[in-house]
């Protein structure tokens, strides 16, 4: 949801900021659009940083090997 959600918020914010000319009493749609665009940019940057950290991790398997002494007679 990180990258897709960030792009979605950017698109919705751009539509509200630049495309909508209606007015609602007490609500400034342009400011809400800018806030959505800022949140989308932040979400996109955080998703990219977290994904890049995830690719740099390495997994190693530890296998213990024990020598069993031969049975004594």
C-alpha cells in the first residue's frame, strides 16, 4: 500500500488543488489538496526508503555439525 497509496494521495491532492473550483462553506479545497499532496509525497518517500532497506538485508543459515565419536568396544 505504500507506493500505490502515496501516488494515489498525490493524484487526489493535485485534483483537489488544481482541478476543483467549487466552494464549500468553511472548507478550502485547495489547502486540502496541498495537504494530500504533501502526505502523498511523504508516504512515497518513506515507502521507497523502507523498500531499499528491505533489499539490503541478508539472511544466513547457521548449521551446526557435531562429530560423533565412534562407539568403543
